[in-house]
């Protein structure tokens, strides 16, 4: 092998973390080869945020992630929100902030982000090879990286930025796990995250298409109840919407132990449901159940709740027993569902599980099993809430590894 054949860094995967890492390495004067199996870089960036790319979040912090808090904290410390914003502005991407701290490119198009990264990489001298699927990585004195076509490349350092198996329609694959495993890593069990959930209660189909502001409450079998407030969308199979997506990773993990108890607080802004119901009972004592809930709950939700609570529809509320009032208050505060499974990988926006973070140096993202190898982004056992947190983590990983890589 001639010295000119040796790259400083070979990066496998030109997604969010790989593009960022390639750019930062090249800006540090390294000779970088970026290998991508798809015909273009950043396909997941392009579909992200419904094609608008929610690239970061004002409120980015470790609590918004499942997985190793220490690793996430170390990455976010080096690449906080302001740094992320300044970075994209420096690439020429103007941004706008929307509700809940979500940040999007001002053009309203994810192409702005993917194209800015691609151009900056090209300008910094990154060699990008598309349609180049890596099937083998061997570590001797240097790394030998072999493509499906049997062509090999050599690098002093190697970066695995292959992403997760979520959303195979845009390139999600298990390749990264296999490559990491072959270099000595262990993979924490994989389950879909940021996805809708199937529930046992078939009657939920009666609410298909209805949205409501709720607090989701989940008892994943660990000591702590998980809560998330926001919008739920009822579907033919179960529950979706941002509030559900945000707890789906934790639910998905817990499903390995069986069905997961799950409840919706239909009036999260009302701490004392009993008191509210009493007030309404005094005002509307002549009303029957359906009329009683008018203005309080969506009509279809109220109908299902009436059935669920076993209330006789034609009896005026003044005749309800204390037991009925209690059931109604309890159901409004914690309407129970039993989650039986997560939706399939083709609908999951992220993966829970991945390369065990205990095998990674938190500060550098270098592998503790294979020195000189760096592992980034969604391939790691870290998953964030919806709202720009996953892309932020991917950018942060690329930035952290590139800065940590030795000068030579
Ligand atoms: C529909 C959808 C919407 C989303 N919306 C958002 C959002 O708005 N905000 C947000 O924060 N997150 C969002 N996400 C999640 C976010 O896109 C990912 O978390 C992020 O892209 C992960 O970055 P990554 O670099 O780890 O992996 P990716 O960006 O997935 O990049 C991995 C790359 O590696 C390539 N690759 C894999 N194996 C090989 C191989 N063997 N050889 C060569 N190349 C390989 C893949 O083709 C891919 O290009 C969304 C995800 C989906 C699916």
C-alpha cells in the first residue's frame, strides 16, 4: 500500500452524523473519505420533519433522551443549541423557531440543510462516494474498509455513522450493527421508537382521526411513571400523535416484558377532576350523560367514555350514584389502554437500542473495544423525543468525534 492510498479518516454513512463529522475532520486538514450506500447523501435528513427538517430544539438537554445520560450530556456540552444554530447559520442556512422550541430552515424545506452540508463538505475537500455499501471493516495497523463491490480503502481512523434500522424506505439498515458487532461491540435489543402504538381496545377505532390535547401516562414496569403532555391522534389500530411518539421508545422497550399499561388524562389542565364535575353537576343536573359532557370533551370521546364507564345514557346526572361520579372522574384522569405492540419499523422514525454506550468513550465517542474506531448518532443506544432532538444528537456526535480525533 502506498502512503497516498491511506486516508486519515474513512466515514461509513453520509447521513446527519457522518456529514457533520466529515466536514469537521476536513476543516481540520484531514483527508476524508465518506462512503454512502445510497445514491445520494442525507436521505433521512430529506424526509425529516415531513420534508421540513426540524433540525434542532431550543430546549435541547439530556432529559429529552433515553439511553446513556452521561454520553448524551458529554455530547450536548460540546455541541449545545446555540452552537448548533450558529453552525447552520455559518453554512448559510437561515432558520425559524416554531412552537415548543422546534427549529426549521427558513425555506421550509429540508433540502436547505442537506444541500448546505453536502456543499460545505465538497468545499472542504471531503471525497464522497455514493452507491458504496460497506460490508466489512478490518483493523490491523490501519483500517481496511471493503465495499460490496470488493473494492477496499484504507484509513488511519474509521467512523461508523450508519444510523439505525428505522425507516428502511430511505436507507435504514442493520448494517451498522453488524459492522460494530464484528469489531467487538454488543448491541442492546432494538425496538421501534418515535412511532404509533397498537392497543388491545378495539373500540378506539371509533375515534379514528380525532385529535385531543392530553397527558399520556405510562407505567413501563420500572418504578417511575412516564408522562408526556401534548396531542394524541386516535387511529384505527390505536394511538398516535406527538405525545404518544414521545413515550413510544420507553413503551417499546417495556413491551419486551408484556403489554404496557397506558392511560390518557383527557383534561390535563384540571388537577381536581372531581371538583370540576361537581360544579358542572350543580349547573346541569337535568342533563343526560351525552349532554352533560358537551363542551367538555369531544362528542365521540364522550360517547366512548360513557360506554367505558358503564353509564346509562338516558338517566339524568342528578341520579348518578357516587360510584358513577368516581368512575367518570377516574376515567377522565386516567383513561386506561393496554399497549400490545409498537407499529412496524417502516413507520418508526428512530430506534431504541443500539451499540452499548458503556463500550464508548463518552468524551470522544471512540470505541473502547477497537481503538481508532468512532461510533456516532442513532447507531448508539440513544433515542430522543420528537422535536429536533435526534438530529441535534447526530450533529453533536459528528462534531464531538471530529474534534476528538488526534492531529496525526
Ligand atoms: C420520517 C423521519 C422523520 C424524521 N424527522 C426528524 C426531525 O424532524 N427531527 C429530528 O431531530 N429527527 C428526525 N428524524 C430522525 C433523524 O432523521 C435521525 O435520528 C438522524 O438522521 C440520525 O442520524 P445518523 O447520522 O445517525 O443516521 P442517518 O442520518 O440515518 O445516516 C446514516 C447513513 O448511513 C448510510 N449507511 C448505512 N449503512 C451503510 C453501509 N453499510 N455503507 C454505506 N453507507 C451506509 C445510510 O444510507 C445513511 O445515509 C426523522 C426520521 C425519520 C425516519
